[in-house]
C-alpha cells in the first residue's frame, strides 16, 4: 500500500470559527481587512500593488529547523513552511525531498520521534497563538493524530525516553498557575501521573539512559534555577544544585552510566560553563572544575553521544554559535570545523555516536539542517531553504560594533549597511525581546529588504540586560535598574550621530515584545530623535502588563521587572512606562498585536493607541484575531511586514537606490 498517497494527518484541533461581526477591539474605526477576515486594521492604508510585487520574493523565504533525528540517523524531522504555517516534514537523505507529515492550520515546531518506533511522533501544538500547547501523537501509517492531554491546560518541555517507553512534559493542569512535571507510558500516554507537585515552574530535562530517573529543573527566574533528579520508581526527588546561592540551568544531560550529570550553568562564574557533577555527592558544595574554561563565552547547548564518549556543546561567541566536541575520557575540547554561523538544536542519533545533526544559518542564509561525520569531520547539508529565488550574495552581512553608554557599559550591536549607498542613509534600530534574549546574526527577510531594496541601514543592539555577555551584563536592567538601562537607547542614537554614513535625522525604531517596550520608550523619552516607530506586541505599561499577563508566568516576569505590588517599585515602573508620558511622543506610530497573546495582552497595545490618538496624532493599528505573541501564519506575517515596511519607507524616505538590487534576480 502506498502510504505516501494517504492524507497524512487529520487535525483534531477545532476549526477556526468564522469571525464575529462584532469588532474584537475597543479601538474606534477598526474593521476587518478585505480578503483577510482575521486581520482587523485602523488607519492602515492599502498596500500598493507595486510594493507587494517588490516584496513577494522576500516573503517567500523559508527555513528548516531541526526537530529530531531517527536512531539510525537516516531520517531527520524538520519544521518548515510550504503553505501558511510551519509543519512537520521528514527528509530521508541529504538534499532529499521534504515529505510533509502534518497539514494543520496551526504551526508545529516541537516534536519527537518515539525511539524504536519512528512511525510514531509526539508533538506539541497550540491554537490561535494562545500558547496553551497540547500533546498529540501522530501515527505516520494512518496519518491520524490523537490528543493526549486535557485540551485546555498549557503543556511544554516534551521529552521521550531512550527506550521509547515513556513520555514526559510540564503542564498547568493542577491549578492553572503552577507547572508540574508529568510522566506517561507511551503504551497508554493518556494515563499521565505527576512526578512533581509544587509551587512554581517545574519542567523535565532528560531521562536517564535506563529510563529509571528524570532530571527536572525548577525555574524561579532566568538566573535562578535548580536541578533535581526524580527516581521514577520511588518518587524520591533530590536537589542536585547547591542549596545556597543561585544560578541558571542552561542544559543538563546524564552520563552514559547514569551516575553523573553534565550541567551547563553560570552559578560558578560570569558565563555559563559546562561541569560534571556526581549524583552521589549531591547536593553539591564548593566549586567544580569547568570543562569549558578555555572558551570564555556562554555554553548554550549540550548533548551526549549514545556511547557516552563525546559531548557536543554549542558555544555563543559574540553572537555566533560554534560547535565543540568534548572527549569525555580526556576532557579535551576541540572545535568542529563547519561554516561560521548560528548553530542550534544539536542531536546525536541513538545508534550513531559518530554522527551529529544540527541546524545552522547566518545573516544571508536561512537556517538549514546539517550533519557532520565525526570520524571524517565532513559536514553534509540535508536541506537548502529558498529565499524567493534571490541570489543570497546580494544580501548584507553585518558588522559587529560596540559603543559606550553610561555606567561603563559598551553596547554590542550588529550593523547592516547598504553595499552601494552614497552619503548618509536612514537607519532602523531593531530591539530584541526578552529582555533576557540576544539578537543574533541570523537571516531576516525584513532586515535584508530594508538594506538591499530601500537602501537603509539596520542597527541591531544588544542593550544591557541581553543574554550572551555574562550574567552581570544580563542583570544590569533587573527590577528598578531598568530605568538606568534606558540610557542605552540614547547611546544607540549617539552612535548613529557619530557616523558619517548614517543619517541621525532619519531614524526609525522597531521591536517586538520587550523590544516593543524599548520602541515605545525610545519615542517617549527621546522624542526629538525618532521619526517613526513600529511596536509589535509590546509593553506600554509595566504595571498593567504584570497584572494582566497569564498567571503561569507572572512570578517569572516579576523576577525580571520587579514586583508591581511594591509601592516603591511601582513608582519606578510608572515613571519609565511609555503610557504615562504619551504627550511626549512626536514620532509616527504603528502598533501591531495578536488578540490571543498570553504574554503581552491586547490591552497593552490598545491603551497606547487610544492614548496617543487622544492627542490628535494618527496611529496605525493592526490586530490579528487568530494570533498570539507575534505572527505565525504566513498571510498575517506578510501583511504585518509589508505594512511595516510601507510605514518606515513613508516616514524615513529611502537612500539612493543601490545598484544590483535583488528584485527580479536569480
């Protein structure tokens, strides 16, 4: 029977209901977009056909992220988009066809093969961007998916044991606020039991090789986590990290014999490093020996070969992620020679300790899947993602720059410049979210369009509070210190003014989530220096954001922003919240939001839109009713990007057209 001819999935998610005639928004004048009933807009003009034509190739760019690999290394599971959302595909040979496995309206990016039975795939999927992920099992033979969780709680942290007998995940089913760890047999995965039941956020990390134990992380903040081990037979839980002090838990893996753990943490230094901890000595005291001390950057990932002899680690070196191999017998650390870029998702096939799979991309090329044979050290490319037929040599690689701010801070940033521009060019500053995140030199069709087609420069700063530069730098904006961090916006604008090739009179800002807050803060507290701003799912008031974000994440965010219930903290939050000073805004403003956003609720967008409009200023506003924290569906994302580019071009103008533009090229 030709299984490939069967429809490979029947989605068990309810179909998106027809949009209501009632406006899903309190913003006056909002109306559904013709042809896109899930997108509602106010004051956004139509997209000119010529702009859509110019953008079409860029908007067709896609990437391939590594999700999993079969035990024999002969099949890689990837998430990529051919229609409107990212779906699961399998690739069975290098540069082979991408065979689509799921065909749902909602994206799927987190999945695992069942070891020993690659015809079964477990995956997490939400609805409408709400991030209340549910666990499903796909039978590749029938193409049917089965819902395994309750359909209403939030689930995350999917893992499957090496023998394929157990599945684990975190879930909020007990009370809707705390995240407990659940374990279930794959033979009857609906019969899950809780193995942790405590306040806060607890997530599974990894099963021991024999499946008898489970590593679990308890997270109070990004810089305050503890690692525990749970005996799945007795239910006993032991804390492995010290009772005193605090630190991150970036990754953790059992040794081959299950008697020790390799832990990535910044507990013992400024950077996250790799340590080996013996279970018999837990909880630990003193300072263990770092296995990556020769590389003074953050270790961001770690995975162990099935024979236990090699540990692959990803190390973030000033934004570029490089792969190293640690010989677990000699503890010798050596780099893997692969092209320079940003590497993610390291995986060893269970039966192939000599093969390492990973995803990799750079600023000119989307992420693709690779393997490297560790005997020959030869890398092999498995996918080649499209960029709308455009020759990627036309795109721009960024320059890494640093510039001074207050308190001795030097802000690292990536600067993209048009190749053939003459004179001073407009600049768009792009702030990342998080705040504990980091902008990396990865492919962005939005950035490359601004630079290659519009002749603008794009500056992407990693302001204080960003990850990747040590925990002291990451903590510099915590709580009330966020007020001092706003100086980095001024430092960014000063840097632009210091350059002979950048036009300080034509500066725009763009950012999503916390980057949206920084965007609004820029136009509020530096009003004369910004001409246009695009705020995507951004925070307009720190106090109301903390009150209205979902309960399961509120305490985690209070650890970062400060507790709004404390009167003194609330005073600072109100002082640095853009909503309280909208009368200062002079720049043109465009706000984009998802109606189902569990992190930054719709109210954050609409309160600033209406407050600015009361002053008589025109504000563009876009609301997607089938999206959450950002835009995952291609139609929505395309419209958001097209109109944002149209907005920036209108208010910043363009530089003289560079020669050799990308439109219409290969």
